[in-house]
């Protein structure tokens, strides 16, 4: 009996997570990770990588909760293990602050992070423009370390890696039994998804070793995230903007806004400026469809469109994708040992 053949397209955090889940759970499959770009050249590499769920309007809250819990628990295990430094995964404590006191005080994820509570009046005094805040501990996952660590894990599970661009699903249809599409913004062309659009994000990496707590303004544009080797400050959320060049006006705005939240940022040395395009749509697409390719119906499992929540939800949606791959293989190869 031949081995089932699965290809995962895309090597960002969603693609690599999906590839690892499939390779480890289905050892009777031959799994190939195919992508044009690998770390350190993916969008995920520059992400701040701190776990904060956004809320998606048409995804049941229970499903969003499961995605986040699975991702949080997976990364918490790594953060509390000997792999933490190599994988770039660490605990991070701090504050999310709101200018509007009528904010969503207890979001669906409040019981899934560690030590969630409301900020006291004395804590809020340092943020005079803000009326309400939440304090908690979450996880920071630095993809420039995490992606190479995941790729090693994928190879240990027997996975194969191929670096080239997939121009169409047709070119993959004869070589694989199931296609897992994690191509992010590439899905606009690969599967003709016109709902997908970029949200341009610009961040700075700065040297500020005296900062130990994250500060996130609920406007979703201004944040300070200390990491293992530097502090990520940002940012921008520019919808439909395809520019990958650093914008000096954005750099100035980021330094000014973050300086209002944390005046000592003015003393930080800027180490790097980075721009990435978040693959955004109204809701992430995590589903399967049968696509007619070269005369046969090929199962395609989609897992893309996470926007700024790629790191936050990657492992949870990868587990959903694994379930969809398993269902697909039962249908196309009912005799396979799955």
C-alpha cells in the first residue's frame, strides 16, 4: 500500500504549524512543505508574536476560544521547557489600556491567559489618557527563532521541504492526495480569494533592556513588547496598502506614540525597521473543499487569512486543519492507516 501524500503550501507560522501537526499525527503520510520563502524571509518573522486574540465576526466564539486555548497551551508548554530559549517562546506580563471606559471589560479569552485582572487606579495613573486597563500574563513567540525550531521538528517527523513557488493548484494535483493551502496573502492569486487584502504593519526593533512589561493600547496600533533580545514597538494598520518599504513618517509616529506611553523609549537605540503585510479577511478561512483539478476531485484544506492573529491562532487552526486532512484521506484512501 502506497503512502498517502500531503503537501502544505506556505512556510509562515500557520503553514509550519500545520505541517508539523500533520507529519507528527499521521506518520503513514509523506508530508512535503512547499514554499517560495522560508524563515527569515516570511511575514511571520517580523511579527511581534505576542498572543492577543482578535474577535472575528462570523466565527463561533467557542471555535475562536478553542483555537486560542490550543495555541496558548502549546506555546506555554514550550515556554516552561528547556526548549524556551532556542524556540524563542517566553512568558510576557503587562497591560492592555483603553481610552474608553466602556470597553469590553472581560473578553472571551480572559480565563485562558494567566492572572487576568482589571488595573487599579494607581496603575492607571501612569497612563493619564486612558480610563481602563487589563493586566495579565500572556506569551511572546519570536518567529525568527520559532520557525527554524518548528522546521527542525517537522524534519525529525520525516517531513520533506521544497523551496519553490506554487503558481497553481493544478501543478500540485498529480503529485499529492491532499493539498493544504496556508499561502496567506498568496491565496489571493493561488485560489482567487478576492476577500483577502493586506494590512500593512510597520514596527521598530529597539534596544531597551530596562523594559520588562508589555504595554498595548487597545487602538491596536500602538504597542511596546519586550522580547528576549530587543523590544518591538509599533505600529501601523494600513488596510489595502501593499508597500513593503519603510516609511519614515510611520517611524516618527511610532516613536512619538510609544514615547507617550513609555517616555524612556526616547533613550532606546533603534536596531531595525521592518514592514510586513498581514493576510487579512473578514474571518480566517479554515475549511476544506473538493476542487476539480486535471480531471479528478482533489481535497484542498484551507488555513489562511488570520490577519494579525497568525501567531496567536496558528496551532489551534493547524489542529483543525489536521482534522480536515484526516477526513479527506479517509475518503480518498479509505484503506490508509490513519
